[in-house]
């Protein structure tokens, strides 16, 4: 049932950029279809574009009520020189959820649409 937790990209904003690195804030929406109240610690994730790791980030700790959703903030850094209009992108990581009887690591993968990928990684001017 934990593998059915849904993830969507809510927003991504450029915070800092120079010649070598771009830093972003991010917000993801986690949907919990189960009857368990879940608590998650900080979550590390990587961003992969065109089958190459282009960045890494961390999501804040969060609570995920049963049959509800939570918006989770985080940040990531990328070194992508994003001239390409065609980005096959995914965000993946592992979230450790604590629940009443213990804890479990659950992998997640999110595939943004082409439009979301372009918005997610703002192109450098």
C-alpha cells in the first residue's frame, strides 16, 4: 500500500544561479491513499535528465495523514546547462516512513511531463 503513495510536483523556483550551479526550492504533493498516519524524516533525492544525474536535493520532514495529502518543501542543486528543449527527466529517492508498528523505506520515482520538466529546470539565459 505504501507504494501507492502519489507524488506530484507543485512548484519549483530558482533561488540562486551562477556559471556552475543552480539552486532551487521545490514543493511536492504527497498523496496517502492508506489508512495509516505516516511520519517521514528528511528525504534525499536525485534528479536525472536524459539518463544522467544532474542534481540532488533534500525534502523536509513531513507528516502524511491517512487518506489525505501533504505539501512538502525542499531544495535541490543542479549543474545542468539546460539548453536542451528535450529533457527526459525523473526525480527519485527513498523515503523512510515511521508508523505505529515500525518503519519502512519506500522508493519513489516521479516523471514530470515535458512541460513540467522545462518549468522545473528554468533554462539559463
